[in-house]
């Protein structure tokens, strides 16, 4: 359904409750034709990230605006009250009485980022410079050392290990290291 008066608004939620709020709004829309005509879309901006944990690569979805959802709606008092009274909603971005719609450029940038993240995955790095790690695979298996450098693009870390009494930098994949216990 199209609505020429519909604009995108940012709704503040409790952090971690974004999907719950989206599901509550979607469930109410199924049974309410008046709201269906005025609320066109509800988005929880997420991106796929993968993290290396215990030497295994895991993919998960992560909100890139924690505590916020986007709602495309033709806002009137009934729609505004419905959204504000949804459990876990704190209100709209803007003043309490006058929610401020997103500018078209902002919407394009956010939606563009959403479609871009569907095509690419981002790494959530658990390794930081200075962390002490143990190498779990490859020619330096069982060596331990401090991380000197983290390269997120290549998914590699440079670890300073002691070989024959000398500190030597060794570049390995994220999956080849784990935190030393």
C-alpha cells in the first residue's frame, strides 16, 4: 500500500528490544486495517557480522543502531499513540509532541547501508592490540605471545612470539589464535 504522506521516523526502544518492538507492531498491523494504511514499514537496521570465537567463524546479525528502529508512517495522533504505547518503546526521536522525520538523504544512506550489508559481511574483531594469545594452528602451533597488530580487512593478526630466545613477529589468521587461559 502506498501513502504519499508517509515519512520515515526514528523510534527509540530499550536496547536489545528492537526486534520485539518490530514484532509487536507487525502483529497489531495484521489485525488493524486502519493502522495498515498508515504504517507502511518497520525496519530494524542490522548487518551481518562474523566473529572468530574459539577458533571457529560464526555469523550473526548485529544492530547498527542499537536502541532504535525505523518506522515509515503517515503519522497522526492515533499512529503516534499506538507506537508510543507499544511495550519497550521510549518515544520518537525529536520532541515528545513533534517527532522529526528523517530527511530523504538520510533514508537513502541508511537503506543503502542495509542493502550493502546484505551483500557483504563485516568482522567483529574480538582481538585487540596487546592481548595475549595462543596460536592453535599452523607451523607456530602452541606458541604464545602478545598481539602487536590487528588487520581487520585481511582477518589477520601479528603476534610477537619468542623463537630461539628472540621476539619474532608472526602473522596468522584470526581462526589460528585463541586467548591464552
